[in-house]
C-alpha cells in the first residue's frame, strides 16, 4: 500500500505558478516565455524557477519576460537584459567564466587535493613503518638473562629454570 502511494507521488509534477492572465495569446511566444521562465531563478525563493514560484517578484519577472518577447526580442536579448538588471544570480544555471568557473571547479579540486594528501600520507606511513626496528628474534644470551633477572629482582637462572624471553 505504501509502495503504491509513493509511486503515485513520484508522478506528480509541481504545478506551474503561471496565472491565466499572464498567458500570451500566441502559443509560440508563450512556449518561449515558459522555457525562459524555467531558466530564471526566483529572487525570493532562490531554489525555484520563476515559472514554479508564486512570489510577487516571480510574477513580475514572468510578465517582464513576456513583455520583452512581445516586443520582438530574442531569447538571448531577454536573458541579457535580465542579467544586466539583476546580475548573474538570476540564472538557474550560471555561465562558465571568471569566478563562476572557480565555483564549478572547486569541489573537484578539493577532491583531487584530498586524494593526493591521502596518497602522500599513506606513502609516508608505509615508509616509516619499514624503517622501524623489528623486535629481536634471537634469545637472550646467558649473561643478558642474568642481568635481566637481577633487574627484575628474580632468583638467578641456577635457582629457577626458565626462559625469560617468553614472559
């Protein structure tokens, strides 16, 4: 039952906020206006296009787009006008130049630098591990064993048999 409800919700698309009084009489111009509206950010909502937003500013921008289209401007001219007026923030997909290129590339640069850092740290750790002395594998000589027992306060090897290296 839950899966069916989720499946039904998956096919619901957000309703456009365009009101009937905004619609242009020419279907070709209206289609252009709708496509442009989908590319422009609502300055109030910020994560919605003006086509999806109910904010008054989004309505004003939709009307402005339609007005410019009716005046015979091309899509590029309409977009350039809005960018000149509101800045590049009005675009949902910013252009690729200047500071925007840095913003687009920064996440990848962080991943690359982090990967290089991890690789270098791993190599350094492996190199330092190979330089560390390993524990002596050979048993103590009888005189070393006697000195060790004396330091530990144990009886000498003649009084108590055993290998202290296995303690």
